C-alpha cells in the first residue's frame, strides 16, 4: 500500500500500482494516472494483474523445477 501523506505521489517511479482510495477500496494506477477506482481491496491484486495484462506487460513466472520425493520406508 501507499503512504497516506504522499498518496499517488509515491507512484512516480512505478509503472503500475494501487493506492488506497476509500475504506476497503483501492484505485489502480498506470504511472501517476489513476485509471480504475474503488476496487474492493480483496480484489486489488487480481485486478492489478489484469491491468498489467491489458497493457501487454504481464510476464508469467517460469515454472518451478520439482524434485522427486523419496519414498519413506
């Protein structure tokens, strides 16, 4: 989340992010510009990911290598 004193000013160096907009709500930003408002905080991360995808900047993480589990005797 963001600093209550600086608010959107903290977004100056970020490409995407969110800042609290109202109790339990956030606003989504692209750079310093608010583009979506009053998103429930429980949806904030998923909606932020969607916004990044909409702008063609989302990169899926590389699959994690798994190690085989040894049988316990």
